C-alpha cells in the first residue's frame, strides 16, 4: 500500500500548489471576470469589457442566457443586455462555469471515477447549494452556487497534476474510509486543502474559498461564511446520495453539523432532493457550456 507520512503533508501540498500556480489552470479571463464581478466599485460595463476579450466565452454565455433556463421573451443579443437582465453575479457564474468546463473536456478516468462524472457532480452541487440557500433565505445564494460548483476543484487538480498517485488511489478506493482519508493516505493532503489554497492564490472571494476548503471540515473554520459551507456540505450529500458523486462512489459522511446548523428536517432534505431534478433539468445547458 502506498502511504504518505503526515510529516511530508505540508511539503507535498506546497509542491503541487507551486506547479499549479505556475501553469494557471483556469483561463486568465475567467479570473478577471471573478475579480471584476466581486469588486463593489465595478460596473456592468467593466464586466462587459473583460468578457469581450474572449469571443468564444461571450458566445457561450449568451447562448445560455437565451436558453430555456431563463425563458427570455425577447432574444438577448449582447453582453450589456445579458448583464442588465441577470445581474453581474449570475453572469459571473455562467462565465466561470463555461471556463472551468474546459478542465473536463477530456473524459479520461479510472473506474469508478470519470472526469465527466465529476463535472456533473460539481454543477449539480452548485445548483443544489443555490436552491438550498434560497430556501433558507441565506444571503448571497449566487455565491452558494459558485462555492458548490468549485467545491471539489481540488479533485480535478489532483487528477491533472498528480495523476500517477491519483490513479493508484482511485484503484484502491473502498467505502470503509472517506475520500479525504484516502487522499491523505496516498497524497499527503486532501482536495479541500488543495482547492482552498489554490482558491486563495487565484483570488476567489472569501465565501467561495470557505465552501471549497471547509465543506468536509467545518471545525477548522473561523469566519462568517459558515452558512455557505453548510449549504455546500448538504448539497454535496444530497447529490451523492442521488448517485451524482464526485468519484463514482459514496465516500462521504452525513454532515450532521450542516443539517442541524441549517435547521433542516428529514422532510426538508427529501423535498430538496426531489425538487433538485427539476432544477437540474431547467439548467441542463450548464453541463454543456
């Protein structure tokens, strides 16, 4: 069995973070969109100018805005109209979804894991986290979507940058331990640690970073974004139990802390899981951006 001692964890994490930072996995235009959309001093025209530097991205965003997800009465033909209609944060989310999707174009995988399966999981968790945040009247529900969309970004980074060890780990997976425990054993750190550190370096907003870094480990979190973390954790559970899992099998523990923190009953969770199907159907184009 391949193991990594706890003493090498920090070094292993720092090493892979340096490699990812040097290559910049997410397109620069996406990071700029994120920066502008989260700057309270930015305007719609600022966001429009950034997005117009990538014609393909702009076209994909407009195609989605005109899809059945929004049922616009008059076709939206330019970014200015799209931003005015949906707001900066929704356009930010669509643009980030389209950009991150590029990381999943190759459907490489090692059974039971597939990149396409992970992508379906990420988008589904984003949709579910937003739905839950809206129902619990948590401010920033569009941020809940983005945190859900990116919560497992550390897994695809492990796949891309630590592929031999990642492949070995996937081949060893069994339900007796959580994915985080398997990752720590084989890699020296887990996807929450990796994703959280990369999110910090890429300048993601605090609530999104928190959702990425602490959705499996809230006890370590000190801050004001605990409700976003809870929404991501519950959405992750709901999607996994519906068979939309990150690595092709259920390797998570029920996040009792999140369920109780959001004052959710079993009925609430059942209804959320049932309603998620309709939400996914309405947003099906997100999976194809």
